[in-house]
C-alpha cells in the first residue's frame, strides 16, 4: 500500500513551522485531529529521542502513544517512528516557498492491511492536523 501523502502551503517560514514541531507546548496544542488534546509524558526532541504522550479524544477516551524521533533536520524535516500499535513512520518535510512553507506529510504504515483498515480515519485526520498547525502558526 502506498503511504498517505498530504501537503499544505502555510504562510510562515520554515523556522516558524519547525518551532511548532520542536516546542512541546506548541505541539501539544495542535497535534492530532479536531477535538483532541494532548498530555506529553516524555518529549526528547533529538534523533533517537523518545516521545510518549496521551491523546485525549472528544469522546472522553484516552489514547496512549509512543514514538521515537528518528531524524531531525532543523527547519527542513522531522521523521517519527510510532513504536506502539498501529506501527507507522511519519515524515514531515518543510520546503521554503515564496509564500512561506510547503509542508509535506507522509505516513507509511508497517502493515498494509492496517493502513487500509484505518484509511477512513487517517486521511481526514492528517488534513485536520495540518489545519490545526496552520491555526497554531497564525495565532498571536
């Protein structure tokens, strides 16, 4: 199965977008689909660093997550390996463009059957994530 690919042009320079990724307070505000909030237990933003957090759904359910930052290139990209089910790799690329930054979001699940089963959730959720990032960048 091909990875899920999403792209968005944001009216902010790559350094500002990167800051919204590396700053745990900012990241907690926008990470996840609409209606979700986050509690970060551990956030070690460096290659090989762990990230453990709980996403709190609008339905009151709690979703524990574990990940590792596998690659970080300042103002250019972040790669995250989600190390608990469902297993996936997420690449977030930042490209400077005249209007700001083109963010490329590529999510590859380890198991193609899992990817197909969650497609109806992942595709809109990834778009919502990018919309929430845009709102975070536009906030004063």
